[in-house]
């Protein structure tokens, strides 16, 4: 079979519900241009008929680069002494939130290095409560691993989505990428707790990690399915020179693999939200638009004040370090309109899968 016919056959089998690791890995491996085009077009068709051609914004606030953890790949890991640490004030965050609300961004994501101390938890609870009181924004948190009671406190304060990447669903690979006290099982348990509480649950992986196989990535997609995940934020692994992994010289992920991963995830999980992440744009200027055309439907424009952006570098060559949030808005709108899509201004754009999950009888909600 020629490569395009082989891919067409695998897509048809997957859409008939015959989803296997081998078949997913075969799709992820596509490099022949005709085969890749076929894969992305099939995923785009699925996206158009499920979540549509409207892109939803999640205004991203990089709250703090103070982190207690030491993930071997991450530029703001605790062990990187060269980072100038910062934490935004309550008022700085609120000012950004009000701006996003006035722009009609619909939703906000607060992301940060991980801290579990009481001061951090209480400050965040107050912040979420204030944003809920003063804006109409949907609130997503991405603040790492916390206890169930902390997740509950933030939910009660008004957050309703949480993004916690599993990073890889292969526990061996997870172990190779983290110090011994960072545990895969603890991270997975957090996803369960978030679902129990009632959050829309987002996870994701890094694509193209050193030591990761195509079968690992295929199993990541099965993990998303089996964990009944509502939204995905995944992107290419990119090296940071001041990290153990980056210093070891492992190269970053190829763009095409990251786009294949988005496309295959859309085929398997037609009604979830999938973000076209900033890391795609770090590889190529129009990376996020290519992500949208491969099946993604969410973009997270960075609205953090430019004076903090350089200090929040998870990987080298982060794009738009000096572009203000207002400039970014105009640039993004033009880029999105250029590919024939529209922006869902003023709407939260919740994951349709979440609504269906809630509508299902309780016995079916946990796999
Ligand atoms: N501390 C929180 C949120 C900030 S990190 C947490 O870890 O969940 C957000 C994401 O950045 C991580 O989940 C990881 O997938 C990604 N990331 C970190 N270092 C990266 C790198 N070198 N390349 C690509 N993505 C990276
Ligand atoms: Fe901290 Fe998150 Fe980076 Fe890990 S990935 S070092 S938890 S900011």
C-alpha cells in the first residue's frame, strides 16, 4: 500500500472505533506529504463537525516562576539559580483579568511554578474569588499538584477548569524525567481528585521527549480517553540550556510530530478542547495556526506584563517576549482570520465533552 492509502485505511479503522496502539502509532509516524495532508484534513473535518471553526481564547497569566520542584526539563525548576524569581501581586493579576474581560477573552488561565505552602494557597483562593466577583471570565488554574482539599477550596472560590499535564503516560519515562520524589502515581491521583470535585479536567504531554517512542505517544492518547479528559494542552518538548535535560543535548521535537499528535488526538476524541500551544509557535512563526488546522480549537494568548515574560521561560526561545497583550490581540486576530476561522469573543468555550460527561449516568463516568 502507498503511504497515503495506508493512512486513509488507518483513519477509517479508527473512526469505526477500532483504536489500537499500533494503529495510532502508524498515524503518528506519517511523514509522506500526501499522507500527512490526509491526516490533518481528516482531523480538521472532525473538528469542524464537533467543536466548529471558532477559536476560544484563554488569556494566560504567568503568575509566578517560584517553583518547589525540579523537573529535569523545565527552565524555572528550583535548581536553576540563574532565574530571577518573581510573583505577581493581587492587584497586578486583577488588573490583567479586568483587561482580558474587557477584551472579551471569555476565559483566563493562571499558571505558575508549583508551591503548596499555606500562604500561596490562601493568596490564590482570594485571587480566584476576586476575579470571579469582578469579571465574567471562565477561570482555569494550572498550579501543579495539590491536595484534594486545596483543589476544592479553589473550586469553591470560583475556578472551574484545571490543567495538569501528565507529561507522559509511561511511568518509566516519567521516572527518567523527574527526580525520585516527583511521582507519576501522585500526578495521576490529582487528575482523579480534580474530576471528583467537578472541574473540567485538562491534561497533556510533551511531544518528542528524549527516550519517548511513537507507541508512548499512542498510549498517551489512550490515557486521555481512559481518564475521560475534557481538554488537552500538549506541545513539543523544547530544550532549555540551564536544565539537566537541555544540557545533555537532547534535541527539541519536530513540528510535524507535534501536529500529527494533535490530529490523531482529535480523531480519537472528537469533542474535546485541544490547545494550539505557544511551544508550537516557538518552533515556527505560524505554529499555532498550523495547530488549529490540524484539529486544535483553543489558543492561550499571553497577557502577562512584558516585564515578567523573560523570567518565565520553561524552554529557550520563547516567542513574543516583548509583545504587549494589546499587540498580541491584533496579531492573533489577523492570523486566525487568515485561516478562515473566527474568535469566540465573549464566550467561555467550554469543552463539549465535559457537558456530555456530566449528562452520563454516574456509573459510566469513571472508566
Ligand atoms: N508548574 C505547573 C505549571 C507550569 S509548567 C505544572 O508543572 O503543571 C507547565 C507545563 O510546561 C508543564 O506541564 C510542561 O509540560 C511544560 N514544560 C516545562 N518545560 C518544558 C520544556 N522544556 N519544553 C516544553 N514544555 C515544557
Ligand atoms: Fe515547576 Fe511545573 Fe517547571 Fe516542574 S514543569 S519545574 S512543576 S514549573
